[in-house]
């Protein structure tokens, strides 16, 4: 499954890497692409292993806001 998560608060390459690494570390996440310019995080994942909510929590834990 693929989803796009909109994130606010990313301002630099370090922010981009923090979000990428937090989501990529979750079991069941197959691919993560973070676009700093748009604030989009495109994630390909196995929905039987990880939920969209868990990915949003991982982003939030890094100090960034998920836009609903």
C-alpha cells in the first residue's frame, strides 16, 4: 500500500533525514521518500504489519506536525 503523509515543520536536510529514518525504522515499511519542498512523505508499506497511525506517531516523535 502507498500513502502520502503531509508534514509541517521540516526546514532543512537534517529534518528530512530525521523524518525519513523514523519512518524507515518501522517494521513493514518498504520505501520512504521525503520531499522537503512540499512537506510530503511518500511511504510504501505492508498494511498487515504497520499502520498509518504508527507512521504518523513516528514523525510526531521527531518533533514534526502531521497535517490531517
